C-alpha cells in the first residue's frame, strides 16, 4: 500500500513535469510566432492593426453577400405568391372601396372580400350608394356602361346596350339609349321606359331623393317623376330643385315657385337674392372746397336676382321689371344701367322700367 502511494506520487510528478515542458514549449512557439508576425508586418510596411483588419475584410464581405442573397430570395418568394392572384394591389375602405385591382396596366373589378375578379379590363368604375344596401358598381368598358354586384359577383347589366349610365339611388339607376333616359332596377330589368331627354347630365343627376327624381321630357322641359315614372310636377320649367316635401321650379324670365308633388303651387314670387343700389354723387369738400365724387345709396329701389338674372324692385316690394337682365346698377337716383343677356349690351331704364336709352 505504501509502495503504491509512492509510485502514484512519482507518476504525478512526472506528469506535471511533462505538462510544464509542453506549456513552456507552447508559450515559446507563440512568442516566436508573434515575433515572426512582427517582422512580417515591419517588412510589409503595414501596422499590425491594419493587417488584422485586412484579414477580417473578406469575412465581412461574405456576410454582407449572404444577407443580400437572403433578401433577394425572400422577395422572390413574395413575388411568386402575388402572381397566384389577379391583382398587384387594391385600395379603399369597405364597402365602397377595395373593389378595384390592377394587373399589367389594366383595371379590374374584384370582390373586396375574396378578391375574385368579376369584370376584367374596365375603363373606369363608380360605386353606387343606394338605399337597399346592394353593393352595386357602375363601370365602363369599351365605350359601354354596365353594373355589377361586388358581393354576389353578378354582372346585372352587361356593357352592351347602354352608352351612358348613372349611379343607383333608391333601387333605380338611369341608363341612356338612343338619346333617351330610362331606369333599371337592381336586377337589371327596365323599370321606367325610355322617354326622358338626355341633356348632357352629370353622373350625379337622375338620382332619386325621397322617391322623386328630376328629369326632362322630349322637349327638354323639366319636371319631377316618382318611382313609377309618373309626373308629379309637370315638365314646364327650365330648372327644378328638390326638397323633401316640395320642389322649387323656375322658368326663365319669371319668379321661382314652390310646388308640392300633387302639382299645386304653394308659393309664388320666390327670388334668390336682393341687393342695394348705389350711384355716383359729386360734391365739394367742406374743408378744402375741392370737388369730390362719392357713392350714395338708393333708398327707393333695389336689384333682385332669380336664376342668375336680375330685375328692379322698389322699396315697397313692387316689381318694376321682370328678372330679364344679367346685371343692374345705379346711375342716378332715378336712372339705372341694365345689362342684356348677351353680357355686353347695355340699356338705361327709369323708375318705371322703361328703356330710355333708345333713339
């Protein structure tokens, strides 16, 4: 037992000596290597720090290249994923937006929920905000007009028959055929036949409000119809404005009238505006005695406006002239300058409305 312990101690001592020799040898080799590196750096004329950076530079380049390659692969995967659908992007808020997609420079109508293409390669589209909440879209394709439902993916009016069309309102939409206007319902069937004149109306005209719509007859006289196509205000006027329970009608050269939807005149003599008249007066300045030119208000007469035209009225409300002039201004307290409807010719009228500038 004692011999065994002695042998073990001798063995450990030898191991420690061998380990120390190996460690010393390794340290010596490291010192020699550092010395060699220093000599190499000095012989190259390059500081050791720069040489270290030079060694790391290729590694940095490899890392950057690997990251760039990864980004390219990721984008490639995204591109492949997008090519599986028929759109590059879409825009808008539900429910009126998000129904247009774009692909290869073409516009398409899509279901905003499923992104399924309903109509390809359209010219333009307009969402119809209608009371029955059907998400109907008016669109143009190849010079024709059509309608589609962007929730059921149904084309309710194909772009074949109508060259003009208007947005849906209260379940009806106006369409034009051979210069006349009719109305279709949300199934695409003609609900009101083609007997109203087209006068270059904008996209937001031919719209129903509270069951009534302003249209014109074949002679271009304007009136009001109900949703059955019946005249509730006869087509006798040059312009009509709708209110909830009545219409304001206007015929050129006359006052406006308020009429109900039974054709009864509720109020006559309606005007748009009334304005004061002024004329020039000459006087001497009280301080300097110099002649001056000023403006005096005419307290006996006023100009009134109806439908863009002017007339003369006195301070008691008596009409002196009908609204047939484009402008009226004062000359004196009893003479007035009235501009004709060609906007350049002028006549002078008196307090009775008589033209006094004729010879």
